[in-house]
C-alpha cells in the first residue's frame, strides 16, 4: 500500500468514518474504522478549551463534506439518553 492512495470515507448507512485505500479505477478498499479516534480528537478540543460546551468541525472526505459536532453534556443528561434508548 502506498501512502498516496489513502483516503477517508464515511459509510452512509452507519455514519462511521473509514480509512480507505483508493486506487485509480478501482473500488475503494475499507481498511480501518477510525470513527473513535476522530471523535476523541474533537472531544479533546472541549476539554482543553475550558469554557466551550460544543465543538463543530467541517471535514472534507473523498466522497462528501460533513459537519461533525461534539457537545459536552452532564452525566445526568447522558443517563437520561441511555434510558430512553432502552
């Protein structure tokens, strides 16, 4: 694999972010799901920033441009969301 063939794509069904190998005139090959590390890096902006409660970034992928928003919530709000999903 050559580094110049790497790209990032989103899975439209799940919304996951994938590292891909993209060669000319071939379907992209999905290599690794990188959703967790990307969201963790965005969440670190909230932790280091101090007063901010929300971080929004526009990310351009090979297949589309997406807006990713990370919002700081309290433990009570998280617990309430988890009980609603069950």
